[in-house]
């Protein structure tokens, strides 16, 4: 097997740290590793395979001798630096939204469209976290019964928005815990100084706003799910509508999903298909209180599906509940699985 010279762009971030731990866990064949981040992190030491590695500042010259770039330093950095990496002969797997809808860039989830990897011209895009877990569960149902329409609402953890946002929830919770007043009614709000990254307080709240608002009143995050799902499933006829909600959970995104299919699938048939589907773990035993939850998905590799029900309001409909660790299958793990395909 070939051993790769690898660079991790954004190695100090929430996704970057998962890149490093998952490369190690899966024993990915590595010849050398280069850790890249901003000037702020230059010289910082990070452990990889029990050795200390020094973080280097990302520049256009960072890619000499590198063959594989795992990139998670934000879309602006991807747009600026990945063309230099491609020029230097690298294959780049990009976690940002920069190239996902570019028709020359494959958008890949290995369980769904592994064949798309072949047509890359140096960059392969990793889909949005909410899209990845959605398509892993929908694909086997689509193959069997053809999905006509999808209605999805997300419950997205704070880690999806980066390391700073994890700290923001922690700080708000600790602020409220320290507040002397035991009577919480009307007093469970934090001061303005505790709200930095999110548009509103996230502790003990829900925020129906992820990424920027667009002219059609949807957010970019919602439209990513619509457009990316169609590209990955290679079917523009699927109708999809999404609502993305931030919830005060640290890790793992959840999704409530309603689908309408061309052919009828009973609850038992759907459960059978999902129980055999690659990447999916079915947890659907409501009598014994067994269903997927973000606390159980945290730190694991699965896309967990449960609460499978026939939608009794239409002839061919199903409801599903899908949970997965957004930093692992939703980001770093999916990207490394793409690298393994290569
Ligand atoms: P994060 O925790 O905020 O980390 C950001 C990383 O980017 C850090 O390593 C940071 O380095 C680096 N960076 C920032 N500005 C830089 C610059 N000017 N030059 C070089 N490096 C720079 O964010 P994250 O959650 O890991 O997310 C990173 C990216 O992955 C984003 O594009 C995000 O959209 C994407 N993402 C994708 C998914 C997905 O589903 N595919 C999921 C989550 C995130 P410093 O520490 O030096 O600042
Ligand atoms: N704004 O990869 O805020 O396009 O949770 C992922 C997560 C963008 C992305 C978030 C975001 C992406 C978020």
C-alpha cells in the first residue's frame, strides 16, 4: 500500500483535531504529516502518534512535497490556498463549502456515490455535516422505493460552528450556574458580554438561524442541504425543503425527516433496509426506550436512525430520526473515508 505525505489545513480546529485522531485510529498509511494553521498557532505543539509536531503557518508554499491535503480552515482559506496545493500536485479533500457545488468538483459520501471520486481534478469536496448524515440514511430507501420529496428539520450542535462556539455554550452555562438567584423565572438569561459568536444566547435556548440568510428567506445552511443532497444522490427531481435549528448540545446533529416515496415501504420494510445499509445503525426499539440521541452518538462513527414510522397522512410516507457526530461522520471521518477510496 502507498504511504502518503499528508498536510492538515486547520489542524488546530474542531474538525482538524478529529482529522488527527481519526488518521491515528484507522492507521491511515502516512509517510509524513504537516500541521497547518494561522499565524496565531505557529510553533504550537500538537501530539500525533505519540510524537510532538509543530504547527506551521499556512502559506502558498506549504504544499511542496505534500500529496494529500485534508482541509478544514474555512471557505476563504480553501478558495485562496487550495489552487496552490493543486498546482503543487496535491489531491485536496475540502471540508468547507467553497467548492461543493462546483461542477468540476466531486461531492462525495462513500456510502452513496464513491464512483464520483474518479473524476476529480485535484479537489474533492466533503459535504455539509447535516447533508452527510441525511444522505447516508436516505440513499438505501431511495434505491428501493424512489424518494419524491424530503422535509427535514435539523437540531444542530454548537460544535458545528467551530471550537469557539463550544466555549461560548460552556461559558453561558457556567455563568448561569454561578448566578446567585435560585429563582430562574425571568433570570435565565446571560449578559450581552457572554454572547459573542452566536446571534443570541444559546444556553437553554434554540436559534432558528445557521449561516447567513438568503433572498428567499432560507439560510445558506438550509439551502446547502437542498442542493448538496441532489448533487450527491444524482437526482434533481427530488423535492427537498429544510429548516436548520441550533440547539444547546455540544456534539452530534439530529434530524427529524419526513419522506414521500414513489413505492410503498412499510415500517418493517424500511427498518429491514436501514438495518442492512452501509454506515447506518438502526436503533428503533421504542418499547425499551431505545432511539438515537446525540449524547450516545458523540465520539462514534455511525449514522444512527430510529423512530421509523409510516406517515399516516399520505399513502407512501415515512418519518425518521437521524443522529450522527457532526465532527466525525459529518466532517473528518467522511473526508478520511474519501481518502481511503483514493
Ligand atoms: P474552528 O474550530 O474554528 O477551526 C478553524 C481552523 O482554521 C483552525 O485550525 C484555525 O487556525 C484555521 N484558520 C483560521 N483562519 C486561518 C487562516 N487565516 N490561515 C490559516 N488557518 C486558519 O472551525 P472548524 O469547526 O474546525 O471548521 C473548519 C472548517 O470546516 C470550516 O470551513 C467549516 O465550515 C468546515 N466544517 C465542515 C463540516 C462539514 O460538515 N463538512 C463540519 C464542521 C465544519 P488557528 O487555530 O490558528 O486560528
Ligand atoms: N455554518 O460546512 O455553523 O458549510 O454549524 C458547517 C457547519 C457551515 C459548512 C455551522 C456552518 C458548515 C456550520
